[in-house]
C-alpha cells in the first residue's frame, strides 16, 4: 500500500500548529446604496434610493411610491433579486 501526502501550506507541515496565532486584517465594509428607476412610454417611477436591501425590496412593492408605474418590471426585479416575502 502506498500513501502520498501533498501539502500546499506555507510551512510545509501536514497539520497546522494549533498554538500558532493567526491575525487577519479586516477592512471596514463599504456602505451600499440601492436605487432603481423604471420609465415606460406613459409613466416613470422616478429615481428611488434606499439605504438597505430590505428597504429597496419594500420600495419595489409600494404602488404609491412608484406612482403605479412599471408593476410587472418591479415584480420581476423583486423576484430576480430574491427579495424576502411576496410581491
């Protein structure tokens, strides 16, 4: 029986030293903004801006906010973005 061991680690050991301290540098998260605008021949939602994904999802379902415009397009975006809940 033949066994082959291959290591891709930095120090060439097969099992890492559990006493070794590992420090990771973490960059601050960038703030994300969400926006959309739909315009059809006879209407426009206007530019809609949100600070969070959930707020954007909720905004897509708001008929008054979107001036009852582009319902099918907003529904498609809601579904394709995997927003929680139902449209």
